[in-house]
């Protein structure tokens, strides 16, 4: 015979809890003391109770299926192959290759890798029909899961110009590829750009959905999953809810186009809160960010090495980043339960509010000409800059804390002679169709001042 231990306790309502908390505050105002407002204008309460809980939106997340992804920049084919084989032997379960030009012999490259059960993502710095067809032919022959991650709208947003193509427009190229390929996923959306540039979570979700809607309207047949490349920050529960809300709303919009496939979400930690000084703290930040990604339902996670700001790709940084995910998966058992956030009133509430606010912003964008029009008119960049400026003011005033940067800095820490990469915003004057959206870290100004004094 089983006994429900909860039967021994009288239920306590949310009103009773609030009265008890108010008594313990000794006259301090409950709302001013314990309720805080997020950048998304979401009021966060000190507790959440089932008698105040409305029905949750249905979101299916599969933490048991998330893949540990390794980023590899392809320049020298043989070195990239060796690195890919090594990372697969040491725990990587998926690969994301960045290729800047189409001179790479892609067929030869892929044939030397054991990709039967390894999903592959490509970040291509160009659009080429012939190049993608070669990838498609390989995927069809070897039954490999490949995502080409073509995002011309994201290219316009980040670079200020479209990809250069032989066809009249980038969308014409995508339509040709959509009609002539059968085995690869073509379309992706670079949501990470908005996060790293300072957009709040509602903007990140709404702008990503706006991009997806543009592709649904301009590409005749999308028969493979759309990939969202997402960056997550350290607002732990909000980031979990963000991924859940994104998946929920994508499904809602996709159904309007009779697109029945779920999206594929590949996540990386944000660069925005990473620091040059006291860089080991970056490992703590990326660990909680990867935890949010898993619980939020990421299909794949490519961790950011702790030294990615100032070091070129190196074996030690990659190994540590990969091992963080291996510990979460193999020792912390984050992959043992699907839908791990279900039933948490706080996360369910955040998911609902983020979804509702993001959908409202998405509808507003569509009512005013669509995402592409607002991007070309500079409205998207202006809105992101407003959010970024607000966050920067909080950081500069000390209300947004990054340990080792604006709180408890180690004045003995020197970095000037350890820089292999330029860790700040790079300005390259050139002719562009629109003003690009620029990624910028919160701690850049403080770090530049410290470097000048070394």
C-alpha cells in the first residue's frame, strides 16, 4: 500500500504565502523589494504557485537527443580532417564547418570523414549552386544528415550586403537549390547575431521568426528542417524559456505554410558577456549557458572556448569546451529526461510571456511591411541598438555585473602580450546596402582602457 505524504500537510494558497512573506519583510514594500522587471518588461515574482498558474503552451523538447558539436574552420583540408577525426574520437557527436570560399574540394573532404551517424552543419561564407549540389550528392549517397545553413537575410543584416551570386537575387538561388536538392537542409536563421548585438529576448525571438516568415514567403518549397543558430546568455531560466518559446512559435507559424517539420536549434554561448580579463570566469558562464541550452531543448550545442576572444583555435581551449559538455552529459546526466522544464511554474510562466510578447512584436513587424523591409529601413538595427544601449548603461553603472570586469577586477592581470586576436569591434569602412548590425561585448570599453594602461 502506498501513502501520499502530501496528505499529511494542509495545502497553502499563494495568498497565504504572500502574507507570510509580507510579514517577514518588516514593513518593506513587497513589490519594490522582491518583484523585479526584466529587459523584456516581464515582472518576475519571488515565487510561483499552482493556484495562479494558467494552462501552459505545449512545447516538446528532447534533451536526450542533444549533440555535442565541434566548430572547425576549414582552411587546410588535411589539417581540418585530422582535427575532425580527433574531436570525434574525444567526444564530439556533431561537426560544424566554416568554409569561406568554394575552392575547397568538398567531396574529397567529406569522403574522408566517418559521418554515418554524425550530423554536419556548414556555415558557408558564400552561396554556390554547384558547391551545395556536391554536398547534396554526398548526403544522398551516404545517408548523412547535413545542414547547409544558408542565410542570405542574415548575411545582409551582419555584413550590410547580400551574397554575390550569378542569379538575379539570393532568393532565386535558394529556389533553384530547393528544387534541385533532396537530401540536405538549406535554410538557417542567424539568431545569434541579434543576441550578440544586444537585442533583448523578445526581439531575438520575433526577429528570428520574421526571418523565417520571409523565407516561407520567398522560397517555393521548404522540404527540410529550418535551422536556428541561437546564442544564449547567463539569465538561466529566461534562456531556457527563450528556446522553448522559439520552438513553440516557429511551429505555430510553420503550420500556416503547411510545413510540418520541427525546427533544428543549434546553440552557442553568447560572446556578449565574455571577458578578456579574468578569462577563466568565462568557463563558469559557458557552463550555465550550456545547461540552459540543454534544458531548453537545443538539438546541438557548440560550446565557446574560454579563450575564444583572444586566442586562435587551439587544442586546449577546444578540449576544455568539449569536456564541459561531456561532463553535463556523461556525469551530470542532463540527457536522461525529455521535457525537463515541464511542470516548473516559473519556466512555464516565462515561456508563456515570452511567446506572447514575441508573437505580438512579430505581428507588428508583419503589419508594417515585414522583417526585410524593416531591416532595409534601419528599424531593426535601431531597436537593437536601443536595447544594447540600455544594457550597456546597466553595466557601466555597476547594476549589471561581470566578475573580473566591472566587479572585483584583478589589477595585476595583464593581457596585452597574450593577444593573438583583436578582441574588439572592428571597423571596416566600405560601401554597403544597409548599415550592418554589429556584435559588441559589454566589457569592451573597460578592457581597452586597461590595455592602454599596461
